[in-house]
């Protein structure tokens, strides 16, 4: 009798746990689009990556400026940044706001930043900037390679009209004031 009671309790707890983990059906489409964006950056296909950005974002930063920024970041001969890994965290259920769906997606990038061609002063500035942005626990310097390994905890707002094709705005607190022109207040209040 005791065994049956324990078995019943175990099954009940398992059912409750799995019902809470139930995946959002839009997760796959958001993950696919975000993976395409990250892989475009990884393969240095900058124009392709820019095409993944939410068009209203270009009212703040022009498409040409964004292309230049991404090129300076990922095609820089003095500081080579390599995207090594992408993992997904929580993806919120999309909300329909004024004819578009918005979802905040949490994801994690593992980056390798080779700074071996920089002088010591520039390396120190880079170290300060990286630890300020990502946290000391997420930045590790590999002296033998002259590279930083960075675990970047990221957020993006996925936007879609049809829940099939998603465009993105990277959410960073320091740009929240500018994003007021692009994203609904309800979404901005979440980060």
C-alpha cells in the first residue's frame, strides 16, 4: 500500500512538472530565426545579419550604420571576435500589440575575442570594458592565446506579423531610451 501511494505521488508530481514545462509553440520559429541571425554573424555575412533586424530599429540607427558597426565588430583585423556557441534560455509567449507579435528571448553566446595584436594599454581597456558589460565571472583571459572567452547573457525582442518570420532588436539597458521609438512601452517595461 505504501509503495502504491509513493508511486501515485511520484506520477502526480511528474505530471505537474511536465505541464509547467510545456513549450510555447512559437519557440521553434523564434529559435530558428535567431539562430539564422547569429549564424550570419558567425559566418561574417553581415548584410544577411542586418536583414534579420527589426526594420523600425533603422529609425534610430540607419541600415548603413548598423552594417558598419557589425563589420567593425566582427570583421576587425585588430580584434577578431568569433561566435563559438549559442544556447537558448526562456522565450516568452508572444504578445499581440498593434498588429505585431512581440516576444522577449533570452539566449547565451560564447564568444572568443582575440586581442593579441593590441598593445598592453588597449588590452587593459578591453578587459575593463568586457568585465563591465558581461561581469567578471563571465570573462576569462587566455594569456597563451591572447584571447578572451566571454559568456554573454543576452536578450532580444523578437517581432513578427505572422509568427513565422521573426526580426530582432537586441535589448541592452544602455539603449533603452532610444528603443522607446521602436518598441511598445509594455515590452520596454519588461527589461
